[in-house]
């Protein structure tokens, strides 16, 4: 037992019963920890047809197999559950400093079932765990609640806290779980599940160590990697104004090639994720005007206000997540914005800038800072909320919603005050906010009158802010068992990961025509399968997506797993584990009645109708065929997406589904 | 298992006139003809960055404006390369 703790904590919130449970080694050998252990446990213990907001649903909060092992960029924690947003598999993950403390408390994960009769929080340290009354923090936003709980549970050091805000308490299906004063595990409606269980927070205070097989080897590998990243810096002249031109160059490229993933580290170190704010406007990555517009609708005069330099101008300090050497995070001073309601906020991610920028044609950067802090505190997913606001604006523009429906708010493109007013209603489920608080699919069903034609979602979840018409492989990944997720992969990432150097069946990339990536083929399908298998391994290990895209030349997950566990497995053997986890997630969906076909991107996301302007003008993806080939090559039924019996047998998943 | 432990620290220069192996992460406008399957290019001892650009068939004008790093540092065209150096061409790669 090296690298993992070998046990979990089970909490029945209905009865208050708390038990440790030993997990056999073979479970870790087959599923790793993190999302893999979560998939194994939820598959076994959530009955088919369980109500996602009922007592039978289970919420898991897990660390990764590599977390706290001395490895680098492996500090993410996972939330898993049956998603109330999609009705199928739900997961979300987040960085910060929470993940290692789960293992320092002696477990790999905590699984909550049942529903508490009153608001509670779980306190856990190395000695044990107990449920405590949370009446005094129920109703508080996530940042306030975290501060109060840290103070009252403080011993020698402040504990780490995962907590829901008002959106989770109000069971908004687009709410998440917050840690580190505003970082959020946002997707799949994991916050709503926590709220439905009346579980306000998890407070962890641990100090235990995690034994690994080869600590000297891990130390040497981490030191070498840290040196490389420390030395990798963008030239000083590299400023934010360059990104629109880089995007333009990218859009003109006829050929693409494998590239050095370390360049991503250089970008993330200096800027974080925000270069895409403007680069994505010229290459088409940014969805505009509820996915129906382009840079023509949000011209340079507007998008240049979201120049990353303007955001860095407010950055007062940078920070790193646990075990990270890149440090893409930052804290920004916003005390002068909107009357000084908030003093500071986490540097808004690209996703937030885009979902409340070009998606609703809003060029008010101050408003984006404000919305970022407001939603982080409420614990609401900015991606889903941004898509929902854009949907509502388009409904209003087309007369489907009126001022009578919105409580007097005149919704129009680019009106930041109206957007903020609408979001406040969504957080509090007030009037029109109650209609919109569960995302676009539910909202369209409630509104009727043809509103569904403006509801952009994939399998029930709003897509991330990357247009797959720029990168069709990303579109295939949108059909993941957690549909609509953008942090799985894409061709641009595959070209930097060099998986083909380690994995015998991963297609090699040298130089090729960009247009080849638009043609459905077995090669593109295999790239997708390799990426998704490696990503599930990354999520099982607690790894960061931004580390993953450095590529195996710089961040070799296979090597780190062997150093931690001593298993001495080949890369191909690890990829079988990745495929097993991915297939287990797909089987969870089919067990719960989710049709995989419903998660294939359609409508505006695939380019139906095609955009009439911008870099992606006229493109409609053959996404159904691309997904069909991916399923076929995975050993899933190419028509239905249901894993074939032979695949289930080969991946030794029979025991899981019996 | 084929694990490539990546050696970042540039190795000592080869003695005499031994050829150098340079790890090259080229851009799509480069010629890949002289890059081997593992991503390395062999250059004679004493070669400078501009020599590598020539082998990659980077147009003369581009050589002065392209963003390329040696061991992730921006250097001049006349910088002498060493065995084990890493040359990367900048390609925008971000995420969110």
C-alpha cells in the first residue's frame, strides 16, 4: 500500500453514522484513487434510478493517488456524485490546498449518503470525525462560512474547508463546492447534491504522511521538473497586446505540428488562463453571443478591454496550488469596483471572462471581476451561469421573456447591470432566478414558447468556453460521460502531450494539415481515446490539466505513478486502467438511463447553423461520425455508445456491473 | 516500460568535433526532414542557433522575428549550441 491510504470514510447523514472502510489493494490497482475510486464506489452503491437529490445519491470528496506523495502538480481534489444536472455521472475537480489534507486525515476519500435532518458540517482530523451543527453558517456565503469554520475549528493551524454557498443551499443545479476562499469545484451540480444533503461544509485538519515506494526517486524527478519549469519564462517583451495577433496567425495556419508543452507553462506562469480572452477572439475559440455570433459582433474595440494585461494590473499577488510549480493563480484588488462591496477576488479564469464577456457581448471588465467574486462566494458555476444568462438575453430579445417575466429587468446584450441583477435573482431563486437557477435545459423546459432553440447545452450541461469548430477533437471530448467538459483534451493539447512516445497505440503527430483534424478517421478517434484515458488517469492521480498538457517529456504520469506505488507497470498497462475508468463512467450513465447519444454536441456547438463571420465562418462539424468512430475504437457500441460485453470483459468490469 | 527520463541540464560539450544532438520542438512552418523520430537533430560541434534555423529551412526574415528559446531562454541567433540543448519554437498554447 504505497501512495494511497487504503481506506475511506463513510458518512450516513440520515442516521449520523460514521464508519471507516478498508478498500482492497486491487481496487486501487484497477481504478487508482480520485475519480477512479469514485467511479468504482458510486457504481457499486448508488442504485439505478436513484433520485440525484435524494438520500440514495452519494457525494464523494476524494484526493488523488499522487497527492501528498512529493510529486508535483498533483494537488487537485475531486467531487463525484450522480449529477442532478445531467441525470448521469457527475464529477468536478479543483485545486488549492484541500486535497492533501484528505490524505493527511488518513483516508483517500469521504463518501456521504442520506440526508441530514438539519444543516451540519463534518469535522475530521487524524483522530476521527464527527458531524457538527451548521445552523450558524447556513445562509452565509462560501467565503464567510469558511472564515467562521476555520476560526472555530482552529488548532495549531487553520483547517482546510470545502463548503457550499447560497446557490448550493438553494439546490441550484449549476452550483459547486468551494474551497480556499473562492476556488470552486464547479461542474455537474455537485453543490446542489451537497445542499440537498444539508451538508454545509467539510472541515479537515490532518498532518499524516503518505508513504510511497521510492521517495528518493520521486524527489529527484520532482526536482528536475521544478528546475525546468522555474527556468521556463516568457521573454519580457511578451505582453497581452500580442495575443490577438497570435490568434490571427493560428487561424491562418494551414499546417500544425507537435509542439513543446513547456510553452504552456510559460504562458500560465505569467498570465494564468486569460490569454485566451483575446487570442480566442481572433482564432474563433471564444463563443460569442450565446454561441451564435463571432468577432464581428464583439469587435476589437470591445474585446481589447479584456486584454490580460488589464487583469494583471489588478493582481496583487500570485499563488500556487499545493505541489504546483507553475502558479497560475492570483489575487486581484477590486476594492474600488461597484461601491467596494468586495475587496479582492481570485484572478478570474478565462472561462469566467468569456462566459460573462463575449458570450453576452459584455465589455465591462470591472463587472466581470465583480461577477467572479459574487459567484465564487455563492458557489455557482460561472460557465453554466454565463451560458444561462446569454440564453435569457436571447429569449428576451426574441420576446420569449418579457419585463413581466424578469421582474422589471430589461435584458439586453452587453448590459452588465442587468446581468448582475439577473445573477442575484438566480443565486436566491427569486422570480425569474428560480426559472434559470438550474441551467439552460431546465429553464427552456419551464419557459416553453420555443425557448429550447436558444438553450445551448451538451447532454444537459452547458459547454465550456472553447468552440470545437476550432478544434474538433475538443468536440468529441464534449461527449464525455460528464458532457460539456472542456478540460479533457483537444488536438492542440494532444500535439503537445507526446503520448505516442510512451503508449504503443497512441497515434504519432509530426506535421500535418490542420484540415485533417476535421475529417472523421480512426486516427482522430484514437487520439481522443488516448487523451481521455490519460485524463482519467490524471483525475485518478489528482493531477492538474495544465500539468498534463506539458506532455510526457516534462510531466510523466506513468513514471510518477510507478515511483509512488512501486507497481512498475508499463504505460500501456496504465492506459488500460484509464480506459477502465472511462468505461466505468460510461456504464454509470447507461445504468441510470442516460443515452450517450444525447451527449453528442449539436446545434450551434457543432455549427448548425454555421457561423456567418469570424475565423470559424461556414464550418459545420461531422461530429456524429467522429464520435461514432471513437466509440467503435473504444469497444463501445458505435450506434448507442453503450460499452460492448467484450470490452466490459476485457477491462474486467464484470464485477462492477453485477 | 519505455520511460524517457528527460535530462534538462545540458550535458557537457562533446569533445573534439563530435556531432551534437539537439532536442528540437519545431513549429509547423519548419522543415522536419532533419529531425529524427525522437525529436532530435544532429549538428556539428560549434553550430549556432542560426545554423539550426537554416537546417529547419526557416526563412531568413523569419529568423529575426520568430520566438524561439534555447533551454527556455530567449537568446540571439549567434548563440552557440551545446549537446543536449533544447530548442523550442513558440506556439500559442493556453487553456481555461
